[in-house]
């Protein structure tokens, strides 16, 4: 339901008071009511069968940062964790298994594809998400489609909301220099030219934000 809520009424996924964030803050209160054996079952079922994989991905990344597994400098006190280290190990294992079963269409169907790819990589599998992306950008149409789904939304006081493509993000999942060259060449394409030009502009903006 959390993914559906976003799809029906898109909101900034990083707003502190977003629907997703409010749902995340309920988790500790719900888990405290469970006996240890039931808690383990509920967590496993939640992450293995939950339909809102975009929201579950947000939880996974939140916890990886909180535990200092991505950036030790951002490690939070244990009292602020949603899950124990052992639980996070199991959650990561479950989510990696789910990611590996996803097609590129499944990934693009999520509210925030780039976040899912990062979670997959940060969970310990660097090759899986890169291979999935590289397979889809072999064709020119696939390249355009992929980049359109990997944009990041920026909001500034002078320009409002606009989309950017960031080199640091893209380089993790593709050969950035080759992609940039192909994208410039596609600006002259009869069918893909306009979309390519918009993406070139997003790349240029991405270099400044």
C-alpha cells in the first residue's frame, strides 16, 4: 500500500513527514508488542512477502545507514535502530534475494528505481544491479528508457523542481563516459532525439548539483 500511495499522489520520498516516513516511525511501537519468536516471523514475512518493495527498500537503506554499514560517520545510537544487527542481516539477505528475481521492468515500476539499485549494491551485491542495467542499455531505446528512470529530482528557489542525472550515481551501474558519448550522438536521432536532448540537459544540471 505504501508504494501505491506514492504512485497515486507522488511526494518527496525524503520529506520527514511523508507518508512513508510516518509509517516507518510506527514500526518500533508495533514490534514492541510482539514476543521474540513472533517478532522474527513478522519481520521475515514483512520483507519477503510485502508488496510495497519501494517502501521496504527505504527501510532497508535507513537501517543500513543507522547501523553504520554504509557510512560509519552516520551511525546512530543503538536505541534509534528499528532492527537489531542480526535482524538486519536477515532482512538484507531477504531483500537481496528479492532484488535478484526482479526484471528491469520491475525495478522501473518502483517509486524510486535508483534507490533500489543502491540498496541492492549496498547490501553486498555490486555485480547484480550493474549487470541488470547494462543488459538494458545495449539498445539505444533501452539507454534512453534507463536514464529517464534514473533521474533525481532537485528543487531550488530559482528554478523550482527539475530532474538531474548525476555522474557519481550512474557510474556505479554503467560506463559513464560511453553512455555520455552515446547520449550526445542520439540527439540527432529522428525518434529519440528530443528525449536524448532532455537527458543531456539533465546531465549538465547534474554536474552543478
